[in-house]
C-alpha cells in the first residue's frame, strides 16, 4: 500500500513537470527533430522525450535526477532487505527488493534510450523512423543522407575501419541479393535488421577499442611496469570475475596470451587491434550490461517491425540504393558508439545488470 502511494505521488509530480515542459516554447533556432523508432514505455522516458522537444537545455539535468532517484529507491529497498535478514520479514523484503529491481529496469532502459536520442539531437541528425513509414512501392530512400554529420563523431582511424565495414556490407548485399543493377540493392527486412544490429555492435566494439587504445598509449608513454594488455584486461573485468579466474588458475592464461608490443604498431588503431588475442577481442566486443543488450534488440525491432514482431507478409524484399544503406548503417554504428558512452555514464549513477 505504501509503495502504491509513493508511486502515485511520483507520477503526480511528474505529470505536473510534464505539463510545464509541454507548455514551454522551444527555441526556434534549435534543431527540433527528436523522432525515434522506439517509443518510451515508462513515464520517465515519456517525460524526457517531451522535455527534449520543449526544453532541451535542462534535459541532462532532468535525466541525471531521474537516475539518482531510481538508484535511491532501489538502494532503500535493498537496505531494508539487508536489515531484515534473519527476521520474519526477510522473505517479504527480499521480494520487495526484487520487484523494485524489475520495476526500475524498463525505466532505466528508457532513460538510456533517450540519452542516445539526445546525442543524435546534439549533432542535428534525425533518427530514421520505422521503415514502413519510408517505403513506397517496396522502395526505401532517405534524403538527405547526412553522412558527413554521422561520420563527424568518429576519429580518422575509427572512420577508416567504419568505411571498410560499410564497403564489405554493401558488397555482401549486392553479391547475395537478387541482381537488379549496380546502383540498386535488394534485401529482406529481417535480414537488414540483423545487419543493422551487427553494425550497432560494431560501433560499440570500435568505441571500446578506441578507449582501450588511448589507455594503452597513456600506459606506454608513462612506462608502466605491467604488460599493457594484461593491465587493461583487469580494468575491463569486474573484481568478482577476476577472483573467479584466479581461483581456477586464469591469471596465468592472461599473461601467456599477451603479445609483446614489438609485434604490433601500438600507435595505429588497426594494427593495435590486430595484436589482440581471442580473449581480449571477446572482452571488447562483449556488451557490459543486460540493459544495453535489451536496447539494441528493442531499437532494431522498432525500426523494422512492430511490437518485437515482423509478420511474414511484411518481410518483403526492400529496394534501396547503396547511399541509403550506407546512411542506415552509419546511424547504427553511431548508435552503438553512443550506447557505450551512455552505458558508462548511467552505470556511474545506477549500477546496471552485468550481461
């Protein structure tokens, strides 16, 4: 009963804030398109969506406040459970804590998604809506492509790897799809959804690698005693996992699989990646949280289907030109890069679930 009253009060307060935000006039000089294929499912996400449209200058402050409030609510229930251990109320408080965790997760995912949308808003690139809104006579075309804006968020070395990825994907689609002509591609929606999700993961991976590379160079310049790859593996691995690996003798495996810096060019990102052993490669590619994994799945489905379902009759082959496919994949890669940043930021305030 007490929990319901608290929820009711929170929603009333948020409704008041929502009314204020919705009634405010946005600055006409601002980029106003904040459309995204995935609609918020919680009042936290809906509030931030409205705020981004009307008062974007306070968006980040509001998002941080929501994250802190959710973190405090979860911490409060966990503390009550901890203090009740061994008493008659142990099971009740444990169940309350579990329910609060389940209640917070969709709100956290909505906040994370809106933070990603905000990053697209800042570079003034509208996100592509559900493809059904853009397909006419089975043809999909996006204009303007906004390639330069989407490429601007990456450094030169990362951009080189992205262009190689785009070229290989476009060639693969052209080689494996029905042949029309050199300037036209055809791909089924579900197949495109898989490529789009893989490109999000690639953007996430490149962000992880580029951060790791900068740390590597910093360590190299400061002449650290620890082998760089071994040290960085420790930074990207949770303490619990390190203890488990040491218990089964995993620490020796890390040092033996590390490759000396003389084998690779540490100052070149691509060469640096080529020096990764399988364990390091997997570590960089792995999503750090369940929330990030859920967002990739939900966003991809929102783009190609509806309600996490794509009816068979809607899985028709879509005709598009290479520039349109390139635009979509650049957005996916940017989404993955933004996801890495957002996940890192949110985890500092609200501890996310390990994937």
